């Protein structure tokens, strides 16, 4: 399987092949840039849902939309007005002006509806204010299916109108799903440029400090830029034709990964190239020999990374799943560049690439690294002690993972000064926390409901039972005798248009995004059968659905746990099998995977200690273990492959311990440099 790629790499190292490969890449970049769009033109933001759209909260949302369709359906945007003192009559009057504008034909095109504050009597208006009257919550609905950029544009129009009306003395923050999507877009709007610039500067500085050669510092960055140009346009083509979703955050992270891996591969190639240039005059023959030895580790490295990225396709959580095609395509192009573009460019440059310290023939053994020679001697002579000490340290760090607190509150991952987070925190400070995200409880029947007195009493009984569940504050509405007798109207949006469902609003006790709230929804789901049967709702006709952000976050938690099990198992199994076949050994791949996994868990433990004790974090994002696993296991195995391949090569002529020593001496510097660059950029 490796032979075709090894031949391709050798062709790229020949006088004719090096020129042809470089011309091919340059022509491809120009044509792709002219003919295809950029990935940025079609990049979007993944939802926190299932790729199949079949999570319980998504089903509940579909039921809600089907049964209770109204002009108010849309993406909520919550306008939060705040002042240190109670809002005065003049400010309330200007909020009425804003309400009139949002109800007029002049409102932004994507605004579906807004609460008619200007039509409400004073007692109803007062319900929209906090108890101290310093904070006011105004609900606006934007069009469903709106792109985040369109939502951002609409919210900016609303902000402009607020200024135009003269509400400049009030603090306005906008939160809710629409604002969160808009702020997410704003966060990533310039992320690609900032990330690319920071990555380039960082890699350049590190390479200059380590290798003290301008060309060695510049060339990996130029190669990475060329590869990025190809990947960007291929992703743009995929996005244009809807072959797969191009996630904006995946694209940004891929950008950093691309530069880091290309730099690593460049280090692997030119470090071995330098050795060969010290053995023979011909720069092309030196590269052929170098790539003969390096092509296998690069192919294995790229192949294992690609396998790890492909396993993301087994995930059901949309952000994880949408990472798979972006990263997989990028890794394929990176691998091809590692076997063709990198050797061709360095072969053409020859010894000039190492200026001002140009390698000369017969200098191979004159300057052997004293540091790595000392390290190799210690490693081989005191292997048992070093292994024991490191295993103990890693085990202690790994144990700290048992104390990690994971957060499912998206707001906590936003910068403190961003509007949607500030609005959310204002609401949390001035309104009961549960009101930030009410839960819709939908009782659905497979046929038209017989709306008699018995049914309404059953509903009231169900409502009372729901309020007794731990973590539930209130459930509304309560159906009165006047409503049952037709002397008063039923609450708005209580009864479905087809009279096949009713909807209750459930308010939780605490923060609707904390784990306790998620556990409450889980309890309610588990009690579905009991709740229906105990209140005489036949389970073969009726079903209970829970819609809202808390239910959605519970599904996120469950999808994340499911994906972690499948993903971790798949990656470990696949990579172990690949390494067993490649190295024709069982013990060696098992040791490699065991050390990488232990290092992964230990790094999580150390990171959590830093976050908790030094940075003061109460929790970290639930996504960190998955992303860390993919990068650490897939990329961490690169360095093991480089080291083991060199040791095996040396073992063909030397005793095993001496082979290990020479392997460490020959690869220690390049692995350390590559690891430093990867750590710094990521």
C-alpha cells in the first residue's frame, strides 16, 4: 500500500520530478483560485442538534411547530434594557415607540413579530419589568431558518433604531437564540485572519530561534499557504454544491491544524535531508534517500490522522459530525503535500535552504547533539526508574480528571463583554433564573381531544403533579371553572389549532442551563408513562413532549456521551490495528497506544488543575475531551511513529539499546521542535 506513495515521493525528489511537481501545484492553485469560490462564502454554523434531527427535543420542537403554528413562531431575540435606577416614564414611553416601530411596516424584514408592548395596559407592561424596575425584557421573534449573518444584520438595525429613538441612557443587550447565533458569527468573522496571522508569526519565530535559518523558517509557511489555497477552494466547491456542510468553526481550527502539520512534516523532511547532504554531494540523490526513509512515517502519520478524522462521521452530534468532512479533506491534501510538495521544494533549494549554516559532505558526526546524547544514555541506562517516575506523575495527573466539572451553558464560553452573555447575566440577576428558558410541556393526542370538564380536570391534575417534581418551580396555566364553562377564554397558545394537543409552560427552580436543570428534564422524561397513566391519559393515544433550551441541552449531553464512547473506541481500535499491520508487532502498537492514551488523560487532568486553581474556572466545555482526544491521539501518534521508525532503521545495524540511543539522538530535536510548534499553535 505504501509503495505507490513512496514512488511518488521519490519522483518528487528527482531533478525533473521536483520541477514538475512544483509546477503542478502552482497551476492547480491558480486554476482553483480563479474557477472555484472560497470556503468562507459557504461556511455556516452547526446547530447543537442531531445530524438525523431525531433527538427528543427536536421531535418536541417539530410537534410544537406543527400543533401550535402561529404568527409568533420564529427565533427568539430577547432585548434587555437596564439602568442602575428604575426606568422612568420617559424611558417607558420611548420603549413604546420602539414597540410601535417593530409592529409597523418599517420594521426589519426578518422580524416576524414582537410583543405589542404599546397596546398592553400598564399592569401587563409592568410584568415585563424586574421587581426593582431597573431591567425590562422585550421579546422579538426573527424568521425561522435565518442565517447567523442575517440575524446579526437584523439585530444591528434594531440597535440603530433604539439609538434613533433616543434610548441612549439605557444599557441595551440582546440575548436569546438569535443573538447567540449572531454573536457566534461575529466571534468567527475575523477569526481566520487573526488565527492565520498569529499562527504564521508564532511558527516563524519558533523556527528562527531553533534553526537560525531564514529559508527554513519561511519555506514551511509558504508551503502551508499553498496547501491552504487548495484546501480552501476545494471546501468552497463542496459547500457550493452542498456535498457537505462547511462549518465555520471547523474551518478556523483546520487552518491552525494545517499550518502546524505542514510545519511538522517540513521538519521531518529537512532534518533527514540535512543528514543525507552530509553524506553525498547531489542534492537530488540526498532528497531521494531522505524521502525513502521519511515517506513511511509521513504516510503512516497522515493515514492515522485521516482515520481519526473519518471516525468523526460516526458521531451524531452535529458540530462533531460536521468537523469530519472539513478535516478529512484537509488531511488528504496535507498528506499529498508532505509526500510531493515539501520534498520537491527542498530538493530544488538544496543546501541553500540551510543558509547561513550550509551542510557539507563528511560533517555527519562532527556535531552530534550532546543534550540528546545525554538524554538517550539516561533513557537506556535508567529505563525502569524513568518509566516508574513518569507513570506515577501521569497517573496522579490522570486521577485529577475525576474532579472535572463540565458545563453545558454555552454563555460561559463567550467573552464576558459580548452582548448575548451580558444580556443573559442581566436577566439572571434581575429575574427568576427559571424564566430565562421556560420549558414547553406538550400533551399530544393522536386524535381530536374531547374538550369536556373531565379532560380539563385531568390537565389540572397533571399540572399539579408536574409541580411536585424536584427542580420544578411552577407550571401554568391552571384551567379555571370560568374557562371550563366558557365564561372566560382559554389562555393563548394553550390549545392546538386542530385540538389534538395542549401546551403548558414549566418554569424550573434554578438556572435552566445547569446540570441540575438537565437532570430535572431527564426525570420528567422517565416519568412520562407514570404521569399519563396516573391521570387517565391512555399511553396508546397520548404522549408528552418537552421542548425548550433545557431539553435541547440534555440531548446535547446525551449525544456527547454517546459520541465519546463510539469515537474513542473506534479511533483506538482502528489505529491499533493499523499499527499492528505496519510494524508487524502486537506489543509495540499496544505500548504506543497505551502511552498516548495515558498522556491524553493526564493532560486533561493537568489542564483542569490549571483552569480551576490558576484561572479560577468553575467548569470547562463538554466538547474539550473530544477535541483534545482527536488532536492528541491522532497527532501525538506522529511523534511515536517517527521515533519508532528511526529506531527500527538503526536496529538493522546496531544492538537494540544502541538503536534506541541513536533513534533518540537523531529524532529528539525534530520531535521536540515539532511538538513545541504544534502546542504553541493549538
